[in-house]
C-alpha cells in the first residue's frame, strides 16, 4: 500500500496594483497550497486562500492548523473524520487536492469546459477606486468584450458612485448588464430610500449584500420591497448546517445566492446551498474570492457543473503579478481551460 504525504506551503501573491476592498486596501495576499502525494507519483494540489476581514480562520495560527489537518489526513485519508468547522478555505483546499490526487489529474470534472471545448461566460469586475479610475477600468473591460460588468459600490461618496453608474448606462446603453456589490455598506432605510431608486432607474440586474449580515430583519425587508433583485453573499460565510441554510433562505427570501467555496464551506458547502436554493426557486452563480490560478482553476471547473448559463464571477486570475499559469485564458467575456 502506497504511503500518502501531505504538505502545506505558504505563497505570497502580489497584486499588480493596490486593490481597494470594503475592508481596506491590499498590496498582497498570502495563500497556502495543500499537496497530497504518494510514493507512486500520484499528486493533487488545493488552495487555502482565507480573506482578511471575512474568513473566520484568517490570522495567526492558520498554518499550524493546516499542518495538523495534514497530519490527520496522512493517518487515515478520510476528510469526513476531520473537523473543518469555520475552516472553509482549508476544506476547499483539501477537497480539491483529494479529487486531483484520486484522479491523478488536474482535471476533476468531465464537462465541455473541462475538456477545453467550451468557455464559460463571466462578468467583468470593476474594482473599487477613485471614480475616474473605475470608469477607465469599466471601459477597458467593455473593450475586451465584457457585456456584464459588476461594480463594487458603497465605499466612496454615494453621489459620485451613482454618477459613475449613470455614466456607464449613458455611455453603453442597454448593450451591457450591470451588477453591483455593496459589501454590507447600507442601512435598510438608506438602501430603500436612496440607493434602490437609482439602481432601479438604471436597470441594474442585481445588488449583492446591501445590508449587514447580522441585520436579517433589514435584509428580509429589502428583499421584499426592492425592485432590484438582491443576492446574498457575505451571509453565506462560514460553516452552516442544512437547517441553518434553509432557515436563512426561508426568512430573508433573496433572489440569488453567491457561491464562493473558499468562504461558504468548501465545494460541499456550496453544493448544499445550491440544493436549498433550487428547492425554493432561487437563482445562484459562482464567484472566486481572490484565489490564485490554482484555486481559480478548480472553482471554474466546479462552476461548469452547476447548471448556470448567466455570467459568473471567475475573472480574477489577472490581478496578480506572480500568479501561477494553469492554462486559464480569458477571451472576450469567457474563461477557457486551454491547457494543463
């Protein structure tokens, strides 16, 4: 019987330019690669990429926890016997590494995308920044072929952000679909009285997480009253039971849920959210969460299995200066798996 060895390696990703998020600015992002290997040459690699301000496991001590999990896997090779409570990014890493290891291949699903026969439509993400910078980035995305653009809002001057959205609609008319992501920026009253009327007038497709996660009453009210469809994002973070998922969806009643395996319980957790959403007639799509191409490669493969035809959020592979080439290519508004 072959001997299994699991290693954990940190890797510091460097952004091409400073990235501004709802939780501050970032120049770099440290991730951890989990590699499962045996003495017969089989190998699989998964990525643990916790996010500052979002992932419960982010911070000192994570590397040691990953090493401990690696030792457990070496002993019994059974993820079901491992405790991944509030360790979504670690669970995702081990899931991906195990699937690759068992197949001895980076290809972990059999779909037209995974065979390189089809690309998947994705949205063009316009990062937070000064309004003029965001407008330039939006035009660049449009020129590259993107017809679904997603804007981060809620961190700059409200009136200026609304001016940006108006300028985009004026410049490109109905040739683009516009999404926005508020990252919990608003109170329910401000959203309904100030934000929603502007978004509705501009024909915005959807808004992600307009209200804080803890304010479920406010989220419920916004989902019931907003003429713009609301998607839950941060509300899905962490390890949740099926009962907890169902209770949240039944109470808040969003139109969509946004699936980030790194944040919402790994692939297994994301698939549980899908089952709960489908039972309630709710939509969903997948999004990466600042992983390197190692993680993005796996997420894009998984996303090709979940039956989504609208653009998904899988286009973050170009944001790092020292990313790892995994054969992912963006052509027009689609991501392709070109080589391995």
